[in-house]
């Protein structure tokens, strides 16, 4: 049982890091007024980056989701940060 739990935690941490990279990639593709923001995000948690993005771009921001591990982690993080106040669209 512990091995299985450890494996799930490892997958969760990997998904968090992938999620952070995805959010950072989409942010670097845009012009961000505060030039100090991106370097600060290099050391920030995925939750911090996501919180900033939700606050800055809501209600225009939405999660493209195919319900893989990374999107499942993002949905959980978004729900913890915003309750039901976020948008998702699915990809086939």
C-alpha cells in the first residue's frame, strides 16, 4: 500500500512540475507588463503561478483539458483557489 501511495505522490509532483512549465510557457508567449514577474516565477510553486494567472486574466482565462494527469492536477488546484469560478473546455 505504501509503495502505491508513494507512486501516486511521485506522479502528483511530476504533474505539478509539468503544469508549472505549461503555465510558464503560455505566459512567456504573452507580453507581461511587469518584467520582474517571470524571473520571480522561476522559483514559485505551481499554485502561485496559477493563482497569479487566474487573478490577472480572469474571466478570459480557461483551461484546455483532455483529462490527463496534468489537467487533473490543474483542475484540483483551480478548484482549491477559486471554487467553481473558473472555465474549462475539453479537447478530443
